[in-house]
């Protein structure tokens, strides 16, 4: 009997122990489950926090990046097939000649990234002729007054107003002829500095731009050790009512390129009394510098009155420019490599004048423009091309009269209809004995984004 009772007690104790162990295990499992549940509940919040933080960081980076640009598809017609033109390039050459064309004059895609006092820019031009590099640079500004900045890369040459004005804002299709000849692509590789007087100063409105550049044809690689210098000092002022403003500026450019083994010629009075080019007397040193020196001044004013906003703009330039015997007849004559033809040194002058009138508060704007370029001010008319003078197409003066209407569809789009009436002086050159048939009509559609 005692054995039976002892066995019963042992069994009961074992059951209690098993029950106790099971309870403990259940408690542990319960704690683990609760802990896991807590983690499962807290994890989405942490994930959301991390996601929001990441999105905010991405948004901040995107806010620093700005994408802008514009496209300019256009149709053009010229008086004669294959004519040379400064309204977007010649109308064919050789056996390929035409009088009309559709072109994509410009298609710019600009990426600007700013962070504190640093700015990075990449600007690409996409046309039917291919991709081309435009403003691409790094710029740093002083973080205290935001008064001084230094830029390195490809930037617009700081000379005159029209040269630095955006093609999307210009009231005529193209820049003046002399700007296209002296500053092909309007840009150069180098280092540029700017000084802008702050609003707190009595000299507010004063701005100084300087540049130290390769001095070659825009985005072409350097081919000699010579560098070019340029500077522009500008003062702008607006009335308190902001219904009138004016701006005056002076510009200077000094540079040149290595002549290499080519001969060069200076313009003088010849032994027979005629004016013409003669072989330079100091040609023993064939690696000397063909000097470029330009001086210019520009002024503009705008005022608002009952008939609309009126803008008057003018610029004058003169100086010394080396080139080939025909270089001033074509655009993009500035050298991108050592010259392969003889070089002729010329004194030139040129100018442009704008009259721009908004029609009241309507979307229409009318434009009248006149520009000239005289590549050799020491000779003119039938004396050009005369036997023994060495003068040629590069010495012929051209005058261009432009008339146009701009219609602003909205703040992003506009249509431009413009006519260039181009005249040249009559010379003794067989191909330029009278005025060339090179008047151009341009119909352009522009969209900015």
C-alpha cells in the first residue's frame, strides 16, 4: 500500500514538474512572440522614416539641379541658290546649291547645378549637323558679399552687349555680321572673373567682366602658346518706377595667334601710289604673333509709354584683325589651327543699331536693325581687287538692313518673321562688281522650357 502511495506521489510530482516546465516554455514562447510582434510593428515606422529621409535628400539634390533650354526650328529663303550668308550659314556649296531650307537653328539643353556658392553648367546644342558644346563651366562666388566670382571652362566672350545676349532673347535671328566674323561661336575656353557692385553701394549697377582665353575658334583646342585678354565695364540704372532704364559699357580685346611659316602682309601706300598690301618687312621671324586688338562701346535704353515699351540699342567697334585674303567674306574665319594661307593685317570698324517697339500691351513686337562691317577701312569701292593691290573679298564692306515682327504666343513660345536686306560695295573683283543677291527671309518658331 505504501508503495502504491509513493508511486502516486511521484507521478503527481512529475506531472506538476512537466506542467511547470511547459508553463515556463509557454511563457518564453509568449515573450518571444510579443518581442517579434513589437519588432514587426516598429519596423514599418523605421522604414517609413528612412524612406522619407531619403526622399527629402533626393528632393534637395533635385532642387539643386535645373534643366532649361529652347529649340528654334525655322524656314529660310534666299535670293540666289548657293549664296553665302550670315543668316545661319551658306545655302550650299559646290554642286549642292539651294534657295530654301528647313533647319534646326538651335536646340539647347542646359543643365545647371548649384550648391551653396558653387555653380556647374553643361550646355549642349543639338542640330541636324550634330552635337556641339556650348557654355560648360564651373563657377565659384564669394560666400560673403556674393560680389566676386571666378569661372573656368567654356563661356561667352565678354565683349559688347549683343555677343553676351542669349539667342533666345535676341530680337533678330542672328548677331551682327562683325560679331560672327570676329567672335565665331561667341565663346572661348579660359578663365573669367566678374565683379558686381552690391545694392548697398552707391555704385550699384556697375559690373566688370574680364577673361583670359585660348583665343581660338570657340571650342577648338589650343594650337599655340598665345592667350587673349578681354574686358567689359558696364553701368546700368533703372528708375524707381522701373518704367525706364539705360546702360552704357566699354569693351577691350587684345590677343592674336602664331603665324607659323606663312607669309603676312601689311596695308600701305605702294610704290605706284595705289593703296594695297605689301610683304611685311620683318618676316625673318615666321613664328611671330598676328595681333588682334578691338575696342568697342555700347549703349541701350528702354522706356515704357502709352504705345508700349520702346528699346533703342547701339554698339560700335574698331580695331585690328588678321585674316586670309577672303576670310571676312565668310563666317567663322578666326583660326582654329596654324594658318595654311598668307595672313593679311587690316584695320576695321563696324556697328549695329536696334529699334524695338512693343505694340501697346499686345503680343506683337516690331524690330528694325541696321549693321555694317568694313573689314578694311583704308580702301573701298573699285580700288578693291585692283591688280597689284593684293586686295580681295576679305576687304569688301557689307551693310545689312533688317526688319521683323515677333509674336509672343505665351511666356514660353514665340514666332519670328524677319527679312535681311544685305548690300555690299561694288568693287573690281569679278564676282563682286555689283550687289550680290543674298537677301534672306527667316520664319522661326521658338519654344523655351
